[in-house]
C-alpha cells in the first residue's frame, strides 16, 4: 500500500480536520465525524442531511454548503456512520421546519438513518422525510429500480433540494423536488483498476492490466461485464446507450451531463469521454445544460469514470442554475 497517511485508523479524522482547516469559511466540525455549514442560514429553512462512508470525496461531506446540504454524518472508509451520529446531524440541520434525509440506497445507511429518525422524532419532535439516491443502472434492472445503488447522481439531488430549501419551501416541497430529481437521474460507471482501503492495506478486488469492468460499483461491487480495455469512444457509446434506454432523450429535452472521475482518472481522459457524449446527445436533439466534468464522486484512487444524465424540466433547470457554494462546486 502506497498512501500519504499517518496511521490508517486516523485516516478519516485527519482528512476531515484538514478539510475544515482549509475551508473554514464553509465547513464546521462540531464532532470529529460530523460536518455542518460554518454559519447557520439567515432565516429558518428546511434542513438537508446526508451521510455515508468516507473514501468518496467530495461525496458526501464536500457538498455541505450554501444552496446544498446543511450537515453530513461521516463513517469509516466505505462504512456507514452510526445512528447516533446521524441523529446529531439531523439536530444540527434542524431550524424548526423539518429535515430531509437524502443519501444512497445502501442497507447499512438505511438501517442507521431509520433508527436516527425514530430517535429525533421521539426525543426532539423533529419531522424527517427520506429520499434515496438509486441512480446506478448497472446494479438492478428497471423493474427492480428500488434495489439500485446510489452513486454520483445523488449530487443532483443535493443541488436541486438545496436550492428549493433556500427558497423557503416546505419540507414536503423540498422532498418532492429531491424525489423528482432522482427519478430523472441515471448513472453508470466503469473501472480500470481497484482501490485500497487504508485499514485493509491491499486492493479491494483484482483486475487485469489490460482489462476493464463496465458497471462496477463505487465500493467494488460487481458490474455487468469484464473484458479487454476498449477505446474512449466505445466506452462513451455504451455508457450513453445504457442511460438513454431509460431516459429516452429527444428533441426539446434538456439534460445536465456529469462525467466524473472515480479518483485517479485525469481530466484529459474525462474530456475525451465528454467529447463523444456531446456528439451522441446532439443526435437525440436534446440540449445540454450546465455540464460537469471532474472529480465529483470518487472511490478512493480507483481509475475509472462514471456518466450521469439528469433530465431537466423548467423547474429543475432553474434550481440547477440557482446559487450554490461549497469547496467543490460553485454556481
């Protein structure tokens, strides 16, 4: 294992401490594994909370900020935070109008957030709603979409719900927007190399030097196929076609495109993918709005990329363009 670290058991805590020291105008750390906005909103608003394992920066913690999230509970690398920590995150985000919980569709996170909501309902009388990000088309068929994993597409949920909350909308309205966003968002990824968890010290899976895997999850979950590495245009073509099968983009539609590095893939290669994807979208007659290319949701140092498409109506387009400010995304 070659990593810049001290002790593996301090990896997460030192990461979060450094994040808050570097961006003290954005993030506050009331507990070692709890990140909130550095300043409370000027007036009461619906709170938005997320949570999940470390190893995916900027997800989850990085998207705390104006027009985005209010708090994030942080677990060990690829591990869920505790229910008690999630409850504390909800309390930090609450200003009296309720709290939306928006996080990935993973069993541990669901179990712990469910326990947290029961706790804050009983002890603090805080009303919570939940929207699960389940945008990974490779993890289940459309008829079993409720089983799909939440991956990079969840950042669209953060953005739209965050913008709606800043408008002063009710908890039900913020929840509706988050749900609509996730229903119109699809993602697929591909991996070229594995990654290494600091506490484990060896790669989470093995893959040949000349191989790639289409559809692999952000924790190394099995994908759709493994074969010889293909060229960028072929990769982009398959990724787009798998998403287009469900979104059916056509003339007059608007779509935001996210080409995301899973950690080690450089910007140059992301732009090669984006170049081909724009050609494919142009053929559908749809228009690209607010494209994103970069490192938005990672899997440690995994080499690979994901493609996310978020179909926009007028409401979602306006929310997409609303102001937002965190260390990793500014509008």
